[in-house]
C-alpha cells in the first residue's frame, strides 16, 4: 500500500499549475486569432469579394495568432514558483 508521501511524488507534473493556466490562455489567444480570420466569402460563387482582403483578416489575425504562439512558448519556459517549506 502506498503512503501519502509516495502519492505526492507520483503527482509531480512537468510544469506548475500556473504554467498550465498560462497555456490555456495562450490557446485561447490562438483561437481568437483564427476566429478573426473567418468570413469574407462572397454570396455568389461567380462574383469575387474584396472582403477577404480586410485589415482584420490579412494583418490583425496573423499577428494575434503569432502572439498566441509566442505566449505559449513563454508559458512553457516560465519557471514555476517554488513553495517555501
């Protein structure tokens, strides 16, 4: 039968709780960036729509996605705070 100390040792994760929260925030930023890219289609498939070339889809959305990926890298690399015992 495992003791409490052995159970605590088994629950050690590679990253801290704060890192996982930051990873979730970074994932949300990436999803927001992809949502910004949506839309711009033409109602008639035979007519070209200039809506696909909007600032939001061409410039803002890729910047948001790249910022999300950079945030993810930072969230992984961030050193978790050590608890004082």
